[in-house]
C-alpha cells in the first residue's frame, strides 16, 4: 500500500486518545493506567506514545513508537512534546523513562529533548542493559 504524502507541520498532525489493540504487553499497560496517544498525519497512523502518571510525583513514558518510514521527520519529538504537555497539564513536572542500551536512536532523541541520565527509579533496578532518564518540565 503506497504511503500518503504527509506534511509534519502542526496543522496536519493530530493526536487522539485511542484504544490500542490488546496485545499482551499493551493490555498489561492499559490495566496499569497507561494513557496512549496515536499520532496521525493526514489521517494515517504514524506513531504512538504512552504515559503513566505515578501519583503527583512523576509521569513515566511507557511506550514510544514511530513507524520506520516516518523516523527522522521530527515526529518522535512531536510525540514527546505531546506527552510532556499532557503531563504538565496534570500539574506533574517530572517525566521519566526507562529504555534499553541498544535503542541508540531513541536515546539520542531523548537526550536532544532534554532528558538526562538518572539512577534506576520505581520498579527498575541496576541492569547493564537498561538506562533511565528524567526531564524536569518547568
């Protein structure tokens, strides 16, 4: 199926809170209260992000995905911005995440967005294959 041409300007990008197909990991995340957003450009689903509010202390990005053909277009940054805005609107000023050491492109995106390395938090423990990050949303 050919891709529809897209414009990644804010006027053509839309975020919607959507039900995600209930694969095992996603179903578990939904039970844990993760809120998912789907990014669409000209109606085409292009990526998604999920965030879980942990009291008023912090929010954690639990899922982040951009379709391969849209990577490098700024869509990942737009999804992170949307998740950060959603978090800030709930009076939470800290956004955290955990990712694997082999997710080089994602790590670079997070660092460009202002995330800084932190010690493991919440349920995470020291793991040589895991990295934790935090961004203050002030």
